[in-house]
């Protein structure tokens, strides 16, 4: 993963992500980006993954997965150790 677990937990709490949304972002940070690859890991249908992403985008005021990735990495770098 691109950031530490502790920082990930703090940031995902700050963004008020649900447990499923947290797992989806965690997989993104680990490089698993395709819906059909992440769906089995979440025990979900590939068709429901975009719904989860739309909710994440709304909560974080972003529009793409790349922006979510960038926000997590950038915010983790600016956090105090």
C-alpha cells in the first residue's frame, strides 16, 4: 500500500468512509483498480463497484479514482508522524 495503515485509517475516518468504501480505496492504494478484479475481494458484483465509487467521490468532493488516490497520498504526506 502507498501509505501506512495508521494514516489510512485516520484519513478514511476523516472522510467518513463506510467499511466497504474503505476496502475499495485500500485496494486502489494497493494497485487493484479494475472493477472486475476488486469485486470478488469485496464479495460484490462488478456492477455495484461504480456505485460505491460514486458515493466515495461525493463524500470526498472528487470526480475520479485518480483524484482519490492523489488525495490519500498527498494528505498522508502532510500528516504529522
